[in-house]
C-alpha cells in the first residue's frame, strides 16, 4: 500500500474516533484532501483511496489540474478568492469556502445569476482577529449575510475558519467552538438562501479537535501527502 493510501485510511479512523468521542456520526464528516502543490499522480492515489473531495487554494492551480482530474472529484476552493477570478472559480469549484466580503458576494451573485446556476459558498470568518488572516469579522456577518440572502443567486451552506497555527491543537478549540456558536446564531436569523449545514474547520494539526467541536468538512493536506516542499 502506498503511503498516501495508508495515510488516508489512518485519517479516516482518527476522524471516526473523534466523531464517536463527541457523540457524532462519523458519516457526517467529510475529509477534503488539500491538493495544493501536489502532482496529478498523487491526487490519483487519493482518489483510489476513496476520497472524492479535493481542495485547492488557488484558482490558477485548480485550472492546471482540471484537465486531468476535473469532474471525477468534487472540488472545494479553500483559499482567498480575488474578485477577478470569481468567474473561473464558479466554473470549476463545487463549493467556495472563502466568501468573506461584500464585493465578492456581489460579483458571485451577478455571475451566478447570469449563468443560471446558483453558487454554493461558505462564509469565511476570521475568529482570531489576526490581521494576517482573511475572513469577515463576526461583526460583519449580519450585513454580509443579509446582502447575500437578498441577492438570491448565492446559497450559503455554512461557515469556514482558519484557526491560528499552534503546536498544541487545543489552542484551536475555542476558535472552532466560536464558529459553531456563530452558525447557531445565524441559523436563528432564518434568512432565505442561507443555511448552516456545514462547518469547514480543522487541518492536519487539529482536525480531531475540529470534529469534536462540530466540523462537517475537514481540510487535510500534510497528514495525507507529507510535508509541502
Ligand atoms: C493548505 C491549507 C489547508 C491544509 O493544511 P495542512 O496543514 O497541510 O493540512 C487547509 N486549509 C487551507 C485554507 C489551506 O490553505
């Protein structure tokens, strides 16, 4: 068995164990294999291991891999999205995790309306308040979500966050917990076109903690493929 296939199997088990520990159904957690910097051959191994959800953080890189992998996977755009790349993102990604500002929401609404295909997205929230991080602040959520809801062509399916990178996964826990609380608050607003089905949180170093705190989508790169060069 290749390392990649063995790693995927191990991560599946760790996700399952974490879900059961929290009284959750392991089937409610989807592992997204983060394929940035990885080769098509490595990606094929992940598909052979049975993962069908792949994540890229740049539109350009997704575009390069698209001809070889394309529709055989469900693609997630997880990195920050420039407004001028929104059109290409819509054509390739099934779910955009990085909707974080009004100008991008307006552009996605316009483009999706013109295509006649709703755009599925998660709103990225900057929980930690670190300036280096993308994401809307919790205080910006009401106005942003109301505008998206009124626009009608973008369907928000949940929230995404990046926890501060630490050596101890427990440092991420309060950020994940806060994201889940925010999702509960948003749910209570009852806005049309906005549901809170998904929480995209947790990476290689902290996905088990994220699953314990309610993640439905975990984004795992290094733990599957090894260190990025
Ligand atoms: C690279 C990346 C990941 C995966 O990080 P690993 O630590 O390699 O698992 C997850 N989310 C985003 C947004 C990323 O850019």
